[in-house]
C-alpha cells in the first residue's frame, strides 16, 4: 500500500471495526479518523497508532510505514506453537517448500475426516 491513508482504510475495512469505535477508543472525533482515511493526516503515531493496530488486528509498523507483515499470527495451541517455532528455524528454501505444501491442503469444508468427526491421522 502506497500511502498511510490506503493502509488505514484497508485496516479498518478488513477488520469490520467502525469509525465510531476507533474514535471512541482513541478519545478523538470521528472526523479525525476520517482525516486518517482521506489522507489529510500524513503521520500517525503514539497511542492512536497503537490503538488502531490493536482494534483492527494489524501491525502498527505496517500501518505507519507500510513495511513488515500486515498482521501477525499468534499460536493458540501447543501444536500451532510447535509449527511456528519450526518455521522460524527454516531457511528461505525450506520456507518456500512449506508454503507449497500448505497450498495443497484442502479447506476445512472439503476434508472428509472432519466432516465425519474424525481427526486426520498424523
């Protein structure tokens, strides 16, 4: 995303958080939030940036600068933590292979085992 306004707009639109909720959480007017969205604000920092990031689930650095991941994924189970730890230890070739493998996994709605209430064999 090229501009701060583009990133703010995307963060808000993809998170289904209302402008009024953001304004209330930041202690500012809705008009101020619209200024972020419309590009009238050229820099967003401090508490407002952090609050917007937390409300939308987007990374503050991505919103402010357009660099880094849009969102971070956090492990919710031990199994997910194990996979994330393994991924961090991978080189770029191994990570690319893993991406290809995960692209072959069908969506949950298509998996026969889960439709029948069974877990897939690991």
